[in-house]
C-alpha cells in the first residue's frame, strides 16, 4: 500500500512524497524540485493546486443522473469533474458549477492531507 503525504526531508525542507514498502521518495509535483518547501502546508498546497489544475470532465453515461454536488444546488446532471490524485473521484457538477472554483468549494484545501493507494 502506498501512503502519499507531505514529509520533511533531512535538510528540513518539505516535499510531497510516497511511502511504499518502507521506502520514501518524492513524487509529482515535487519530483525534480530540489529546493523543497519551507512548511508542510506549503508542500500540501503545491499538491492540491496541481490537482485542481488537472481536473478533467467526466460523464456518467446516458442512463444515470446525479444531483449537483455544489451546496444548495438541486440540478441533476450527467457530467462532473474528475481528479486522479488526492480526490480520486468524480464530483458531479451541473453546467453552472462545473469549474475549478466550484470543485474547490466542494473539496476545500485542508492542512494535514494525505491519502493511500494501491497503484
């Protein structure tokens, strides 16, 4: 199982990394960035912002409808935004709310973020 989180390096800088089988190594977006981050939250924010920039439109197919996930919206939709990183899910959003700003309202940045994956 892989555990993804911001971790402190030996030089006291922070980076987004993966822990797997007892080994820890940097992963995107911090992979190849030797300067690191000053704080854990800065490294987490770097990852969060990268994931917001990689959102892709997703569709449920012809037979399925979902209520828009934006708070207070009652519109049904077959489309949403998908992330393949920390959020690793499709968030169903109507035409008016299918944008990065609405997605980030549904999934706000939260310090201390980490996730597990088996890929």
